[in-house]
C-alpha cells in the first residue's frame, strides 16, 4: 500500500509511543488521511467531492440521531411528532431543515463526485473496485433517502412508499407477495413506517462501513489525477496532510456556505408542499414526484408506455434498475487505455452529451406524465443506454487520443496539468 | 513420534474413499447451515402482514344508500374500495366493447356477480403503481371512457373499470365478495 517514499509515522511523545505499540490508531489515520499518504500534486477542485460527501454523511448522521430522539415512528403520531420537532423542540426546526437540506446536498456532492469519476476515467484499472464500491454506496444512499422521505408520513411520504414498493409488484408471479412482504400489509401503514425507520437508522452506518472499504481500495493504487497518468516518482506527489487537508478544508468552507444559504433562506425550496399534508390513503396527490435527486431515474421508469413481449410496467422497472446496474460494467465497457477525458477529443464530446441527456431526463422526471415530456424522456432514456452500450465501446476503440505528457511533474511545469476541465480539444 | 503416526484410523491416508474427518466436517457444517436457515425463516417471515393487519381483511358494505350512477369509496385492507352503481347507459357502454380488443380481456359479466350486473365492486388501486384513480367521488374526472382516471401516470379505465389507455397493465382488481342479501355485500 502507498508509495515507498511515503512519510513514516514516528511518534515522539511517550504517550503516543505507548499507544502506537498497543493500538496503532494514530498510525492508521496518519497513513490514511495524514502526511503518510502521498497524493498526486496536480489534483483540481473536482477532487474535493469525496471529502465533501463524507462531511455530508457526517452532518446527516449527527442531525439524524438527534431527530430520532424526538420523532415517533408510529403512523398515528409520526406527522404530529415532526410538527412537534418544528414548533416545540428547541432548535428543532433547524435540525430538521439541516437534515432535509443535508440530504439534497449529500446528493449534489455525490453526483459531482460521480461526474468527476466519469470524466477523468477514475473507474478504469486499477481502480475498478473503488468505482464498484462507490456504486454500492450510491445504491445504499438511494434506499436510505427514500425511506427517510417516508418518515414524516405526509402525502408525498405515503404515496412515495406506495409507488416505490409498487415497483416490485411488476415482477411476474411473486411481485405482489413481495410488495406485501416489504410493507407488512396491503398498503403502507404502521408496519411499513416502523421498518423503514429501523432501516433508515441502520443504513447510514452501513454506508460508513462501505466508505471505509472504498477508501481502502483507493489507497492500494493511490488517487488518480486530472492527467490520468500514473505517479512515477516522489516529485509527482505531495503528502495528503497538510496540502490536501488544507485544500479540502477550503472546499468544505465553500460547501458549508452554500448549504447554509439554502438551509436558512430556502429550506423548503427542494422539498414538496404536499408533504405538509398528513398521509391520506384515500386520496392521491394530483402530481406525485420523488425528490429531485431521483428525477432522472423516475423519467426512465415512466418512459415505457407500450407492452412489448413484457408488460410496459415491467420494462420501466427493469430499465430504471438497469440504468444504475449498467454503471457496474463501465470499467469493462470503456476499453480506452487513456483515462482522462482531457486527452480524449471524441469521448469528451459524447461525455458532455450524456451530461445534457441526464439533465433532460431529470427535467422530464420532475414534470407531469404528459406530452411532450413522455416522448422526450423516451428519447433521452434511449440515448442514455446507447451512450454506455454502443457509443462508449465504439469510441474507445476508434478514437485517437491526444499525446499524453511524460509525467505529472512535466504536465504541471508546462502548465498542462489537466487541472482545468477544458472543453477545447487541445487538452 | 512413531506412535503418533499410528493414531490415525486405518484407510485415512490411502487417498481413496471418504475420509472420516471430511465426513465429520461436512456433517457439522451442514447441520449448522440447516440450523441457520431455520433461524432465518422467522426473521424473514416477521415482515409479512401481522395478525391484526389480517384481521381487518374482511368487511361488509351496505349498498342501500347508493343511488344509480353513484359510487362510494370505502376502505378494504387499508386500501380504497370503489363500489359503483352502474346506470343502464354505462352497462350498455361496457357491453358494447369487444373484449378481445382489450389489454386485459374481460366482460362486465366476468367482473360482476350473476344477477347483480349493476354493482361494480373494485379496488380503488391503479394497477400501474398503486395510486387512487379519480371518478368515484362526486365531481371527479372520470376519464374519456366514463369510468376512472388515474392522475399519476394517466391510466384510463372504462365503466367496467377495465384498462383502456395508459401504462397500467391490468383492469382494476375485483376482490372476492358475495351478496349476503340484496343490499349487503361481504368483501374479503
């Protein structure tokens, strides 16, 4: 693990020496996120988002544990207990808004983290396991966020639970029994609310565990960098601490400013007003939408309207899960030996098309299920799959990449560190 | 040392046949595995509907107050149940359709009980993703086929609550029910 020139942990104080011989925890931290971890010297600000994701998880765990001290997971009182948090509990409004806004910001930084990985080819060998574990974290996040949104037991909570568990009823033969099993009843009720609360409390700690594996897998080859070329010697790296702790600290400050702006000035902007109406099993809100971070996937789910061999509903569900499972195969779909998009002129153009495509899917997913949004999401969903299954394998085979610098240091000294996310073909 | 080599059972190191230790190994692991699987069963089964949820799985509905052309929403298994008193025109409209042209081919007869064709009793749960369709309440949109309309993803049902348009794969579910008298039905 790590490079031979990494700084070595040498405790000076007798107490730290005593501890190092019995439980070398400071040594572990020093080697993982301290001066003992050499990192490429040319990382740009896109490399901040891993640390920011970790910080967002930290905010969610702290605010979540406190909210659980005041919340009651019972269908009869859940809605009122959330209002009790908002009105009666000291600073309760702030903690709840911090948790709700925190979920959105967690997804914002994670999406940017994934964006970074996609553009700079961070998923390629030897870092496939880092990518795969990241996707596991993403799936766990989605499950956690969904179950958390059910807890306030408002209209959107209730109907969200109904629609999402309804996805499983699309499975032939065993679908409806599975839905009943997941809900512990024939519709969302107390049993469902209780188990969602239990799992919503558990999963963040599972995520924290997978993050440990994610970082462990990352530290075997070490961090990638904007040029995508390997570290060749000590001149290519700087110690994580103090160089990147400082840079990440700056990024964290910017993140917290933006987070607080939304938290204190527009806490409900990313939410939905219907969720302030208590759950009513007899009346569906006119326009059910999930939270914004699920919109692209929701658009893919709704894109299938015609039965073709299988029922349209099953196609929608398969395509939605498929759109994420597809990413697990990405390291083997993109065969280009060049990692960074900065040196791949054709890839770069298609990459930006994909980004636009996902934004269009997101917009359609948040819109009502009517024309022209249905047709646009059909085209956009088709392009999404075409990008990964057709365009990417062909581009990675046909493309002639730009010449790579000889080393990270050379790139830095020539001012072509790849640190900018350039849109020109000059790299 | 020589004595130790002879403590093994005869045939153990000959290489053919089942070794005693392998057998014990497999037997022990299988036993523990079967035990673990047995313990897993209640851990999975506890998530199924509990007895109090199942206890609410049967209801009686009084039909005497529902006028022709009217419909009511009630609750069956914590889900909405639509009870609709069809008009003669609505029955005619449903009968006019050729069932073979439908996505989920069924006639109105198959969806009601004999002698009570005017009583259409269905779940108020869209077969797409489980929203409550509109059309049972006073003044709600009934959709272009005069039955029910689901606002979530635009599924349209006709006067026999059969799927006619939109993403839903099936007709609205008809629960098991029986007439206890001319005006009382037991559902479930």
